[in-house]
């Protein structure tokens, strides 16, 4: 399960159409819902 969460975290940051880091670099601003989702994944990984 951990590998799935790590892959999902990578997708959220880099690989999806609305990638968080790419949007930030382009100056499009911060997507707070994505940040919340990333925090949830990181919290789950911390528990595991």
C-alpha cells in the first residue's frame, strides 16, 4: 500500500494534468484543494 501512496503523491505533485509544482512555477497560484490532498497523503504515509 505504501508504494501506491508514494506513487499517488508523485502524481499529485508532478504527473497529473493539473500538477501542483508546475502550476506554481508557471505563476498560476496555489490550488488549496491539491495541498489538502497532498497533506492527507503525507499524513497517511506518516502513520504507516
